[in-house]
């Protein structure tokens, strides 16, 4: 009996089986069991993430490159990213012109103190509007919502007059006092965040605490406030960022002395390039000074 055809068939079957196993293995490596698990999908994801990271980092990298360039490199269009001569003189001038330690301390003091106060005051206000039997609670909530419709430019003159008569101008209290009364930056938004959070908590927590004889203050500080850690963190971060970046209010209330980084950055161009001081004042100062004269 001729066994050669059977041997040839077995050999072909084994070869095709091995190749199919290898193909299946390569397919598993490249595509994975799920589409998002394979090497090909991961490569596409990494490429997209790299592009997004570059788009976010490109302005920062460009600023760092510009900071290290000399004047000749800045004027030379052939120098794009890597300067021919690295210099730290620009950083030194900016550091001295900004009076960086003092400006950073003032900015951090404003942002940190006001953010902490906003977390405490807005959380208490939100808890009262959500859980306590406050008279005219609906009306108060509606008035809080209405503050969203009032732009800060409308109340800046009354605030300037009040702070001027109280002697609070050029001090930290021009921001701390409104925060204490729940009228800091975006205070209405933070009150509503806490109100919605406390409304979502089950009433059984309060009922159990009241059965144990807990007062309203103890119930808030020992039970409800620790539960609101996530809301406190969100409010603190948003408040800190907004206080850190604000410019309009400091330009009105902190003209000299207690000035944050936002004002010093605006004044840095005047320090490094005095020739532009007059033209810049013609553009920006009439608005600020006109508002102050109207409040005087």
C-alpha cells in the first residue's frame, strides 16, 4: 500500500495547523481578545495621546525656549527651538522685576485664606438651605441664584466706596471680608454645590444623630462636613484657582503695596521696557482710573 499521499497530507495538515496557530498568535498580539487590548490599538492610542500631550506642552516648551534665548536669537528667524547661546539673564530680570517672593506670598495668602473661608462659609450656608428649617429658604435660594446675573463690574464701585471708607483698600481684607459673608468669587456657585450635595444625603443620618442628643452644630461638624470631603475639595480647588488668576478686582482694590502676581505681571513690561509705559497707560489706565474717580 502506498502511504506517500497520506504522509504528504499529514505534512500539509501539520504545516497549515502550525501556520494557523502562528497567525492566531500574531493576531492576538496585534489585535488582542478585545479591540482595545491589541498592540495595534495601543499604538494608535499612544500616538493620539502623544499628539495631545504635544499640543498642551508646546506653549510651555516654547516659553522655556524663548526664556533661554538672547536678543540676537530672538531676532533671528532661523533660531526656532534650541538657542545658540543659553542665557539665564532673562529669568533674573523677570525675577527682580516681579519682586517674585513678595508677589508670590501675597498671591498665595489671598488664594489660600479666601479659599478656606469660602469652603467653611459656603458649606454652612448650603447645609442650612438644604437641611434646616430656615425661614424664606426658597426666597434666599432664589436670591443666591440671581447673583449669577450680576456682573462684577456693576458692584465694583459700591464695593470700592465701602472699602475706601472702612480703610480696607490695599489690604487682604478686601477679598477676605466678602468671602466671610459668602460673597467671594463665585460664592453663589459654591453654595449651590454644597446645597445639592447635602440634599442628596439620607435623612437617617440626622435622625440617628438627633436621637443621640447631637446639636445642629455638632451634627454638621462631626457628621455632615466629613461626608462632604469631595465637595470641599472641588470648591477649594476652583476657588483657589480663581483667586490665584483674578486680575480685575486686584487692579481696583490693590493698586499699590499688597499686590499679587497678576498685577506684577502686568507691570513687568513697564519695568523691562519703560518706552512702552506711556502707550500702555493710554489704553488700560483710563478704564481703571475712571472707575475709581467715579467711586470717589
